[in-house]
C-alpha cells in the first residue's frame, strides 16, 4: 500500500499539467475555385472565448490542402472560437492571387468554431484579387 500511494499521486499530478487537448483540423483553400498553394492559414484565438488556446498554423500545399498545428502542442488545435487569417508569401503567384487583405486580426477571412471532435474538412474560399488589367476603368465600357 505504501508503494501504491506515491505512484498514484505521481499519476494524478502528471494528468493535471496537460491542459486542453488539441483536436485535428484540416481543410482546403481556394481562390476562384482553384487551389492556392504557399499561403499560411492561421487560426488566432478570439479573446475570451477559448481558454488555453494557442495560435495554430498550416501551410497550403499545391493541391490546396492544409493541416493545422500549434508550435507548443504539435498537431491539432484547442477547441474554441478562432479568427481565420491568411498570410501570403512575400512574393509569387499566391500573393498576387490572394494578397494580404486577410492577414491582420482586424480583417480576418471569417470566424470558425472548432468543436471537441475537430474539423475534418474546413473549406476556405476567397475571391481572387483583381490585377490592374482586370479592374474596370471608371466611366469606361
């Protein structure tokens, strides 16, 4: 019995330090129906809605797929409410397609609730940014 108590106490204390458990979140990003590679999808916790939450990030691959993870906890996201931000690379076709309009906390793409079971398919879609040649001229036809 005396050997069992220290082992039981150590087990209970180890379980207390774990905090919230991350859940899997994966999805796709498209612009105008086409995959957008090279963008970083960033989930930023909405202040006051997600105790213990961490920022989560995922790089979009050539097929438009991403899987989110936290730097501190590894794969997954703590369940709760998040702002979806998109950070384009410094240059290249992805930056030209999406731009930086969804990269700041004040201009998120959307808010998303991550449930306790995670999200198997978070589909994110944006309208492609119009280049100078695609903009309509004022008063023109």
